[in-house]
C-alpha cells in the first residue's frame, strides 16, 4: 500500500467500533515479530524504547534523524500501517511529520507537554497541514499530558483540562486524543463523554480497564508505550541469570527472522 492508503486505513481503525490495540515496538526485529501475528492490524513505535536502544534518554534527547530513520526502517519492514511516537515534534512539528511521511509513516503521536493551549493547537495544525500538502490523510494521535504532568491537580481540574485540550486538537484535525495515565472506569467514562466516542486513546497501565471494557466505554485505541520492551528485557535478564547459574537454553526457542 502507499502511505496515503495506509494512513486512510489507520484512520478507519481508530474510528471503527472495535478497539484498536497497538503493541509498541522499537526496531525492525521487534516490529516484524509483532506484525506477523494474526491480531496485529497496525503497529506503533515507542520513542522511549527507540531512544533507549541507541543509548539515549527519553524526551527528544535522541537526534530526530536517528528516530525518523528507525521509524522508516520499521515501516518498510512490515505490511501494516505504522504510527510513530514523535514526542513533541523535535522543534518543528510540521517538518517532522513531513519527513515521517517520507519514511512511510501513516500516523503519529504528538505530545503537548502541557504547553500553552494555543501553542499546542498550532503544532497540531502545522503537522496536519504538512500531511495535507503531502496528500496523506495522516492519523494524528494528539497527546495531552494533562495527567502525566498535571496529576497533582484535583481530578476535576486535570480531567477538564484534558477535555478542553482534546476538543481543541480534534477541531484542529487530529484523529483522536491520547490521554496517557493510570486511572479507572470512572475517569475513562468522563474522558470519552467529554472528548467523544472513538476519539480517546489510552495506555495500558495497572488501573486502566481491560481491553474489552475499554471497547464498551467507547475508547478508540490502546497502546503500551515502553512496557513491551521492558518485558522483553526482563525476560532477557532472567535467561542470562539462569545461564550464568548453570542453566541451558530452553527447548522450543522460536525463530523469528
């Protein structure tokens, strides 16, 4: 498929009645392992995980060129749409999205870092204007850090902030609104009621309801951030510890490449 076709498919997956689950990956081998599974309809990259694989801390510490190159390698290696975590746009949201499209990316996260609302809306608008100029119906998952950076505020305050920002990002053309945070049914229901059905994107954390319940509540998308990489690295540590202790490789090791 072309990038435009993948983007249109990705937008449809966000608005369809079924919850879109995307397992976050960080390199070509992790991407192809996930893409080969029957339940995979799209793939998301994790900025934290990609940065860590190159020895950088999260938070736009990795050079944009390196991040975009890896996202492109992932997109070219799989046959499903890829949505990339592009943090806050590396100083120029429009140009970063333009370059991402050139790498085959069909959608992206773009975070607001709780910057002034007008500035954040301008970044969303710049990203989507760049996509329009490229002829791509880009699936923008506009992230608000209302909980991540503002959870010390009373619940009603940060929820209202998330809803206000989310509506503004949708008005600017975003496909859905990503509100990462660790909260339960009641907050999820408030966010969906305030932002819209099939318009809210969440991350899987301990207090967040299970996928079936999120689908009932009208959530559009569920992703997992850096946690898949952490699970994999934990398994690697466990294996190494066992081998150091005199163990052997287990039977049935799968070949994924």
